C-alpha cells in the first residue's frame, strides 16, 4: 500500500496523516477546490495543510473574490 506520513499543518499546527501514495484515502482528497482556490492556497503555503485549514482558506478565497467582484462594478 502507499506511503503514509504524519505531518503538522503549517497553518494551525494540527497533526494529520498525509497519504501521497494512497491519495484516494488522504484527508484532502474529498476537499473540493477549484483551480483558482488551489492557486490561492499554493501562493501562501509550500506544504500540505489539514482539511480544516483547506476548507477555511477556500471560504476566505470565496469571500475575497466576492468582495473584489462587488468593488469592481
């Protein structure tokens, strides 16, 4: 089976298990992110984040995008 790695989230320091060798069972696998949301996160962090932080940053991206679109009009 694939390699599993204990990691600490660089954003919140929570411990989680990263499964790059078994991505379908990784904690991030079912976290829906658009290409834009992934780019937003990758611009800020170099390593894997816990699922809670991924979801929180996704919401932050949506908020900033909507705010930007509101002011752009």
